[in-house]
C-alpha cells in the first residue's frame, strides 16, 4: 500500500489522504496508468534523441 501511495504521490502530487482513501484496485490502476505514461514518454524521448537516427535504418 505504501509503495503504491508513494508512487502516485511522487508522480501526480496527490494528497496523502486522497490516495490512502482509494481502494487497492483503484490505486493499482493509477500506478499502471502512470507507468504507461512514463513508458510512452520514454519511448518518444528515446526516438527523438537517438543519435543513430541520423544514419537512417539499414
């Protein structure tokens, strides 16, 4: 529970009481959503800053 709460609070800056009042399934769902957002952002960033993209695909 605390790991999920810390994860949500770190990324979304939500109030402790709001997070702790959620059901486990809802906290888990928000953790999954935050992870999905991070993966998408990291994938987009990696592609935009990949120095090897200059050479094109062979």
